[in-house]
């Protein structure tokens, strides 16, 4: 059993449409949303909801009832600092609603099986929110019965020069929809790596695995975070669990959460801006590096091409190259090029070998695969079969370093992992290629783990380190032969 956000409670929650247990660590999805923003020094305020205005908050997020949002305000920090507007009115746009829709597949008995992402658009979804540091504006907003009235009152008391309009992209969910709340939590678990900053009584019991303290918090070796384990819950000791996922509280053991200690929070607005700026700066340099590196490798290895092509042709005829449909940024498909290393009828006999598959996920892996040609085994040993992928790099379909390129079918297996890996170009090499153990029953979990780890820590220095490790691995294989 692999635990995903919507099948963790299969006995009580047969499908994502069913209402999930109400809390995790005593907190509802709305509570978790507000604590997520509190960890960033931002207090969430809604019209008509009585709550104390925290004077220690760096900013106040003015939003509507039932709205759950995740976005980066870092690009607005300079505007707030230099122009000092009383209110920043943000038109928040969720571009994912244009790019794809999520379809839930269930078994005949109603049990959740998988998500399928359909690209092509479901219509834009927007939300208007406000950012301010003025407690008086917050009180006006809070005193209104609804957000429409609140905006009208703010326009009546604020001069146009005191308002600043902005447009940002982010994720938008509805707390009134159980399915949307589940999608929000999946996104939150993936993005919020330190929930203990505003949630007391929880502890890290593994890499990106959080639970309430107690003996039931033991985590099996096969578990791969990020995972949140609710009160009174534990992971099966003999079964793997792959995040991002949530195990909801046992309703009979729901704890009472402690209030947020605002005075102890460290401001991180500056660090958010730095991270965003670093990403923007590094992406153009990464593309330039990819082009230069790919040209160098293609020129350096060009003498090998006629030799490899002749060897492939002599043993098994044409074609010399093999192009397989894979997905890159945003789910766009492309033909991933390789020197053909398998028999021409490899796809036909794949079904006959299904029982011998040693991979634990949607992959297909057999030690000493009988579909490989003799030339193909040599090409695989030295990774020469992947040399044409540098042509894909020049075309912009791939990068030198990134997640492993995978097809549509494999990307449907784990929605959150798919979303992360399709946010960057796939790579000729990556963390999975240099760290995988090929241990039985863990290969796919490692694949997910290292793909997400790369996306979250992407940098030029990390790319250079991975390239160096890849070169060392290839040299070791050459020396062993």
C-alpha cells in the first residue's frame, strides 16, 4: 500500500469526494492555512470573523470566507517597502486551472485508485486578496459582513494613491469543497517543510515526516516523506508509504492545538525574496550552461556515432535511434532520443515478461533484460545509449541535470510528484541516477524522493556536483570493464 492524500483512510473514506476526517493535529484545513501564513509572519483575516488582531504580524492577508491560498508575496516586498501603500490589492491567478484538470479514477467498489491529470484547460480561476501592514485597515475589513462589502468600504476610505494593484500567480482552493481541501493539503504538505514553526506538539520522526510525540510515532524504513501523521495514527510497519500524504487524526484522540506564539516567530520575508530572486537569476544561466555543455559533449563524442550506428545495424538492423514519448515542462510531450539498445520487438514481448518485473512502481526493470541486444548491453553499461539526448537538450526539451524523463503513463502514478517534476525540464542525469540503490521494493520510492529533492533544491552548484558524480560513475564502469 502506498499512502496518498486521498487513500490513507480507505475504511472510512472510499473516494476523494467523501468528506475526510476533520483535523490533523487538531487543526482543520482552514486552521492549517492560517498557520502556514503565520509561519511567514502573515496573519490571515476574513470579514465577519472575530479574532484578535496580532500587533506582531509583519503583514495581514485580507481574504474571503472559505478561500485557501498559497502564493509568494516576495515580489511585492520592494513595492511595500519603497512605495509604502496602505493597501496592496492582489489579483491572484491560479494558472494550473488553465493548464490541466484532475480526474479521479475509482474502482467498481468506490475505492480511490489514482489521479489522472488532463492538460488542456479548465478555465482561469482568480481571487482578490489584500496585503497591508495597517491594523486600522484590517479592522475595517474584519468588521464587514462579507468581502464585497469590505472592498467597497476600503475604496471609500482609501485614496487611490494609497492603494496599489498587483497581479500574482499562485494556488487557490476552497475550504467548502472536501476534494479541494484534500488537494490543498497535498500541496501544503509538499511546500511546508517546517510545520513545527507554528504547530506545537509535533516532532520530526524522519526526513520530512511529522507526527505528534509518542511511541506510536515510529516510522518504517520504507516510508518516504513528506508525510504528516495525525494524533492516534501510525504507519504500517511492513508497508511502504510515499508522500506527500496525510494520515488524519483519530477522531477519538483529537488534540487541542496551542495558539500561535507570534513573538517567537522569526521574520522570513527577506529570505523569501532572496529565494525567488535566486531562482529567476539562475534559470537563464542554467539554459546557457545546458547549451554550451551539450555542444561540447556532442563534438567530443561525435567520432563514436558512426561506430555505434554500424554496430547496432550489424546486429539487429535498422533503426539506429529509438525515440520514446516523454513529458517535459507543463506536460508537453517530446521524443526522447537514444541509440537503440533493445531488439526491434522489445515492446511486443514486454507483456510476456511482466511477472519478472523487479521495479516497485510503474517502471519496468529486469536484471539481465533478455530484450537487450549484445551491443545494447555495452551501450547501457557505459551509458552511450543516452548520448543523443544532448540533441534534446539543444532543442530545449531537456536539461543536462533534472528529474528522469518519464512518459505520460508513469507521470500519472503520483500526482504531487508529477506536478513537481513537470515544473522543470527533465535531465540527462540527476540525483536518482547517482543515488539509487536498486534495492527491491524501493526503486520507485527513491525515484520520487530524489526528483522532488532536486526540484526543491535546484541550483547551479547542485547541477555541477551531480555532473561530477555522474562522470565518476561512468569512469568506474570503464575501469571495471
